């Protein structure tokens, strides 16, 4: 290993800028382009900034200090504002800021927290947190570069997926909500599509139960384009976090696409969720997720909208976003709102001609396939990062060996991108 590794307190490795932080009440904030950070990340955007550069923000309070569901230390770059719920530090002449972020992510800070109800990490206690680090700052930077390469690729995949998802939604809205090509043709304008596509659209709108729709298209049930599969009531007594059995996908697992429990139970009505499935939670809020996580059993109060032949995940997901939002906006309950089969039975969709549907699917479904592939690749990269991190941060693994591992993974994953 290059150089000597020593355990030092965080205060020995950082410059602290907590004294510059200024909290601003929500009512007093003026919208602007600059991120406004709190304990767990950006909470708003404001019209001014306090910092300009690269800094490390560390949560000062909040339950996440104990649960660590999201990182307690994260980089902020460029111009930004910070409130008093996040400490702000930067590596001094002996420490690389990004290395410190990874070192803190691997550190046990539980013994430095105070507060019985709301955990708090005071500046004094933060300064006392011990970190093992090489004396050679170039070695620190090499470690941060290896782990950062993986994080950067994960972030790139997320941005690409968000762009492709927005493109598919925009095209769906243009064709099947605003009827842009039809309206253009009705007014004698060029619809802005290749002739082979433009010829598929009619040139006039006609009345329907949902208002005006393109001539020759229909209004129908969601079941015309998808089957709906409901999760089974798996026994909670058999849930475990030891990965015994197979993953179970619950409502709480949908946003992060990461199952939190496993079950050995094989339910007779069980359905396996696969990457690319459209998964919807039926309690609290109703969002259509394009699943990119691992295969797992579908739990009760979660359902799948499975596209029928000549349909696609891209079409079905975009088609149900508005009906789900409508139910969420009108549903009332004393504690939490619920989506039921009777609600889904009432979903009415505009059903285009099969040729127009085929045209949309040919354009957008490959985008959705790329999104799912990118999510799976991100999971692989995150698993590699999490495996390398403690070995690199402890000095157990040499950076040259880690670089070879990362390069092999990068070559494999980039070939599929």
C-alpha cells in the first residue's frame, strides 16, 4: 500500500464552514436557480448562494442519521445555499473531500449521536469521528476516483433514463392526449412526422364520451391494452432480512426498486415481478413504476399492469398515469387512500388504431428497454461500489487491483449501453 495509514479525527482532516450557514424560512425564500440544501439533500431552490465550489455536507439531525436510508454525507458542487441542518466541511491540505465522503459513508457514527427522540450529530461530536486514511493525499484521490467512477456512471444512467422517460411521455401526450398530428392534418398543416407515420393518423376529430377524439379511434377499458395482476397475501410471519427464500416486493419498496424482505413462502396465487413490469402501489399514492429491480414475489396491495399483445409497457404506463392521478385526487379516506379493482374497472382510455399504436411502440418501447437495462446496470455498479468501499477505505485492497476490477466491469457494462 502506498504510504502509511492512520486513524485521525475528522477535525484533523477538514476545514469547517458551519458559521457561514444561514437558515431561511420557506415563506421568506425567493425562487431562483441555486440549490438550497438541508440534512438529506436539496430541499428547494433560491435566488442567492452562500457557497461556490465543492464541499461535503453532513447531516446534523434527523432519523436518517440512525437508519441511513440515504447518505448522511454528500457532495455539493457549484453555487448553493445551506441551512443549519447540515454541517459543511471541506478537506484540508491533508485530505481529499470526496475521499472523506466515502470514508464517512463507511464509518460507524452511532456512538456520536445525541437525542433520544430526534438524533443529532453536533459539530463537537462530528469533529471527534475517527477515520482511517492514508497519509498520501494522492492515494486518497485514487480511492475516491475508483469509487467516484462507479457513482458517476450510476448518475449518468439515471439522467439518461429520466431523459428517455420524458421523451416517451412527451410523444404519448402529443399523439394520444393533445392529438397533435390529427389537429395539424385537420388544419392542413404538416404534422412534422415522416410520411409513413403521418399517413397513419386521421385528419379529423369526432365526438366521444371522453370528448373529441380522432376519427376511427375508440374509447375503451384499460383491459383492452393490459391485464391487471394483483399481489398475493404472503404471511408477514415468514418475512426475513437474511435473504432466506426470494425477495418480496411491497409498496414501500417501489420508489427505490429494492426489496427489503425475503420470504420462503410459495403462495399458490403468487406472481413474480420481472424487470420491465409496470408496478403500482394501491395504498397512499398511486404511481406507475417501471420496475428495474430484482425479480421477486408481488405482495398484496401491489398490482401489475401487464401489456397485452400489440401493446407495450411504454404505451400502457403512459396511458394509466392520468387515470391513477384522477383516482388519487378524488379518493377520500380517514387515514390513507386506497386503489381498488372497482377503480381500475372504471379506467377509460382513448384507443388508437393498431397501426398508430404499433408506430408508437416501435419508437418508445426500445427507450423503455434501455431504461430497464440502465437500472439493472446501476444495481450491478452499486453492488460493486459497496463491496469495494470498505476494502478500499480500510486499506485492505490496493487501488491498482481495484482499478483493474472496475475497468473490467466498465468494459462489460459500457458494451451493453
